[in-house]
C-alpha cells in the first residue's frame, strides 16, 4: 500500500486513474469521492473488479481516522 496526498491523487485522476472505494455500500451511499465506484472490501475479487479497465491505474481508498 502506498499513501498519496491530494495533489498526487488529482494528478493520477487527471491522467485517467480509476477510483475505487472499498467501504460497505451503506457508507459509500452516505458519502464518497466524486467519480468513485464502490467495491466493498469483503467482495473484492476477480468478478467484482471485472468492470475496471485493466490498462488504467486503480486507486483504492477507504475512510481513515488519521
């Protein structure tokens, strides 16, 4: 895992990276970053990630209290 700051995130997204939130669907529904798709961590597998483009980077995130 590599932590990134907002300017790095913005650059990656501007360059075409995909944003995946891994929190449960209810928490995703309450609030998520614009453009993020939800794939809850407990369901993360080949089938649930099949819709992601394999040629583009993927940024995975969840809420962090730090």
